[in-house]
C-alpha cells in the first residue's frame, strides 16, 4: 500500500507538463494556492474543493486523557484541529477497482 509521496515540487512539475507554464511560475502558482488554503483555514473558514473534498476546523474541548505507560490522568487542553472530508466523487475514485471480495466460507 505504501507508495510515493506527492510533493510541492511534483505539483509544480505537473503544472509545467499540463499547462505549459515555466517552472518558476508553476512553483509560485502552487505556493499561492496552498498559501490561500492555509490562510483561510487559519481564519477558521472552511475550504471546499469540488470533486475533491472539504477542509475545516473543529474545536475540541478540554478533556482528561491517560498516560498509557503510567496510567496517570493528564488534562488535554482545548484546541482546534484540521479535518478533511473527501467528496463522494473522490471516494469513488479511490475505491475504483478495489471492491471488496466476499470472504470464502470456512
């Protein structure tokens, strides 16, 4: 299941190959898009990319956790967490050709 990780450089190279922009402009474009997404999320706004999915921020309240090694209770501070919800189209693309096979009777 482990595969290659897509990087910013890979995205910029894809823009070069598919759109034909020079490399430096492609890198700037990728950085601009990622920066705008990050800025919107930092402001608490949702980001919806059609046919891909939605990014959002969820507020988590304070709670009590446990140190698994010692069993000691430890307070976990309130925080905001990034969440991603893939679109149905993305889910279908990911699962295309990977339909579950029924288990053989034992």
